[in-house]
């Protein structure tokens, strides 16, 4: 495709310099179309390669996370938990560990409801500190201004 576009472009250039009577505008337009099509195909291929690399990174991260979480659950005798990890493309890892109800033998799952108690306060504070360090919120501002 690229060769064809270049040949057409060279032919059009040759006609322009030698005074060829052929339809120069049509030949040049055809050559430009061929080059544009090649560029679009190259962009599609690059995007597909980028997505494939990202999917591989996500898959590898999921494997590492799974092994680490299994170890953490064993080490700390976690009764049950669910984990979802996401990036700019969305959730790429989700897994539940242990039990939703140990006595009944019901395994934890995506729909398991957990009692977070005061843990959510710590998570919220960490996220607020991250936003403040990025300059997205002012930790000294009244809370009423955060919603605006």
C-alpha cells in the first residue's frame, strides 16, 4: 500500500515536471489517499499493540496481586474479603477470598456485603491527603466548599 502510494506520488511529480497531459490532480489525489490509508492503518496497528502491552501488564499485575493476597490472607488469617483493582481503563482484577459466612460455609463473592466500620475514615483521609498533595483540594478550606 505504501509502495503504491509512493509510486503514484512519484508518477504525479514526474508528470508535473515533464508536462504530461494525464490528469495530474486525480493522480495526486489518489496518491494522497493511498498515503492517508497507510497512515491510518499504521495508527490502528500501533493502538492495537499498545492495548496488547497494557493487557499483558494488567494480567501480570493480577497474577502478582493474587499471589500476594493469598499470602496475606494466610498470614493474617483473614476470614473473608473482596478486592477490586482498577486503572484508567477500568477494573482489571477482582477476587474474593475466604468466607462471607464461616459457620454456614458460604464463600465470599463479588456481592458479599462487608461491615467496614471505621476503616472507611482512614481510607477517606488518605484519599483526601492525596488530593491535597496534588493541589486538587485545600485541606484548610471549609468542607462546604469541597462540593463546589
